[in-house]
C-alpha cells in the first residue's frame, strides 16, 4: 500500500513540476539583477523552439 501511494505521489509531483517548468520557460524575468544563462535542457520545455 505504501509503495502504491509513493508512486502516485511521485507521478503527481512530476506532472506539477512539468507544468511549472513549462510556464517558467515561456516567461520573461523583469528583475534588474544578474540572471544566469538558461541550461540547454530547458529548451525541451519551450513551446517555440
């Protein structure tokens, strides 16, 4: 039972994090601070490639 719950929680977290990553990959930052270069793997989540 515990293993099934853990797997379902892990699947839910993966979906939630994918949504957050897709949202953040397609938004721009408006802060006037140092922003490091985005990793190339982030391009996998962008709508416009």
